[in-house]
C-alpha cells in the first residue's frame, strides 16, 4: 500500500511523527491540519535551515535529508476539509489531548488508518467514545505509547516471557520526573487540557507494567496532591518578564542564563506558580491484577535535574528484575542533547550463587525516548503494509491504560478503591 500521511495537530509530537514517516518513506506526507501552523514552521525550519532540531521536542527524529518541498505541504485549519480535499489513507492525531476524541471521530468517518497520540482522550465520556469508535475499526489503529519499542523494554519483556524470574508476583515502579517543571510551563498544566498528569505521564508506565506482565488490572486505589506548583501569579506571566526572574528558584530565565543556553519559546516558559494550575504534581497508586498480583506506582514532578528515576522492580517467584530507563546521563553543553546515557536491567535469581547476577546495558545516547521512536515508526509501517508489530500499542491497550488513570483520579477524589473489571 502506498502511504499517504496527514497529521492533525502539527506541534512537537505531530511534526516529529511526520518527519519520521518521511525519513522511512520519502514523499509520503501529503498535508497537515492545525489551528496554528507556527509550530510546524519552526520545527521544519530546524531541519531545513538552521540545523537546530531542539524545538521538535523529545519525539524528534535525527536530522536527515528532508525534501525542501516538505515545508510547503498543504495546510488546513479544518481537518474535515483536509480529508475531503486530499487523497489521504493514514492520519497522525497529535492535537491537544482534549481534542483527540473529535479527531478520531473525523478520521473514522473517512475510513483512514490512525496513529493516535496518548492518552486516547481525557474524560470518561471521550475515552469511552474513542473505545467504541475504534474497538472493531477495520483499519490499522495504534496508540503511541512510546516507552514500548525501546531496546531495554523489549528485552525486559522477553525476560519475563521467557520465565527468567518465574511467575510475576508483584511490581514496584517509580517515575521521578526530573523535567517535571516543563509540564507546568505550558498548556499541559490544567485539568481542562490534560485531565491529570496520570493521563499525561503514568499512562506510559502503567501500560508498560501491563505489557511486561501480560496481566489484566482489576482494581486501583490512589492518593495525590499538588505540593509544588500553582499559586497566585498571572496565567500569562513568563519568567523573562517577571521582576523575580533572577531570584525565583524556578526561573527558567535564570536557569538558562546560568547554563548559557537559549530561552525556550514563550508558550513554554510560563510561570509555574500561575493561578490556573489545577492538576496534582505527585501521585501514588496501588493496583490489583488478576490472580492477586499487586503493583505500586508513584510519580512526582519535582525531582532535581540529575535526580530522576524511571523504572522499577519486577518480582517473580524465581528472582527479581531491576529495570531502569536511566541513571547517570550527560548533556551536550550547547545543544542539551544527551551525549551519554543508558538503560539497565539487572536480574538476580534465587538459586544463583550469592555474588551472581546478570546485568545488561542499553545505550541510548543521541537517540530520543530511549531509542523507542524509530522502532515504533518502523513497526507502524510494517502494520500499514500488512505485517505484524506487537510492540505498537493497540487501541485496547491504550484504552486500558486510560481507564486505569481515570480510576486512579476517581480514587484520589473519592478515597475509594475503584474496580475496573466491568470497564475492560
Ligand atoms: N507519546 C509520547 O511520548 C508523547 C510525547 C509528547 C506529546 N505527546 C502527546 O502528543 C500530543 C501533542 O503534544 P505536543 O507536546 O506535541 O504539544 P504541542 O503543543 O507541541 O503540539 C500540539 C499541537 O496541536 C495543535 N492543536 C491544538 N488543538 C488543535 C485542534 N483542535 N485541531 C488541530 N490542531 C490542534 C496545537 O496548535 C499544536 O500545534 C498530546 O496529546 C501529548 O499527550 C506524546
């Protein structure tokens, strides 16, 4: 099948997906739709003119020989009009999370294949609607749960499938986000836009626990609160325009100045103490899986730059797998690119000699998202060409992870354990 790709929401994620598809299938991108084309123009200029690809964000693809005509792709403010006028068979949905359900509805009416960014939607009604629309949809549909596909994830999953730690008994997983302030400097800081940081962040990790263990979640209980961000500052205040820009400990102006790095764009340097911030910045979940298997998950958005952690212990009847996306890393002093960094897996087994364990190191220096994005793009292309790719999340997997996040939020608000068996 000849790929004819369009995008709805051509910001960091959407434009990065288009660029990556273009890298593997040159000429496949046909058009894009957004309420404002400036993100697309800025990111594409990084590839075609300046060589600075930083504005593409963490899903960016490495620089490659992009056709100059890419910047002139037909642009529409209305996705419906785009799908009526252009010959398109595959759509990337990467608009704001609150718009995903409407975009899915438009795409389904036009019968196109869909790459849907996570979370699949952010309200209970929209999550249900997306699930109803796509559960039996005959076209290819994948959800971009992008921690899958990294070499370390695929290896860890294989260890569990191989029985290297026996039958899974419990999981203890942590995500201490060392760039957590970024979420509070941009549109992702309100319930209206993202629902919660569970839907925005934990959705990846919960999916990974489901994916690794192959188990069905049955019930979720959670606590959460906002401890650090939010306050009384104006919603449109940016650090560079603030009188406390050299004194405030969260000033991105001062932080970048001290590091001799350029300021991020104005829509991503908003004050983290703004009035409109109404989402929690730390959450703790406990989950019961089928067969009585238990899991804990906690996330905080206030880890220092070199104090982040993402991963956990997978505990089996025959041993423990200590799984870490990252430990020490090193950034390029000018570009901020990760020039050193690796993921690790360490397996310790009951019947090994006391000093024995196996350790694996997966280097991800200079590649985004722990090396997952390129593998997932190739997996998607394989699916679109009639092949297989279990590493790309299905709509069912995206739905289950969204249901878990909604249940956790409900538990936080009601102090109740939420049974999700009837939803999935
Ligand atoms: N899988 C991942 O690892 C990952 C990483 C980053 C972002 N995301 C997801 O991608 C989506 C976009 O995030 P981002 O970081 O690229 O944000 P962004 O702000 O860079 O891009 C979002 C784009 O959507 C556009 N948009 C908003 N409403 C729209 C509408 N009604 N119609 C068309 N376009 C619209 C905006 O103008 C903007 O250009 C979010 O759902 C986010 O959760 C996923």
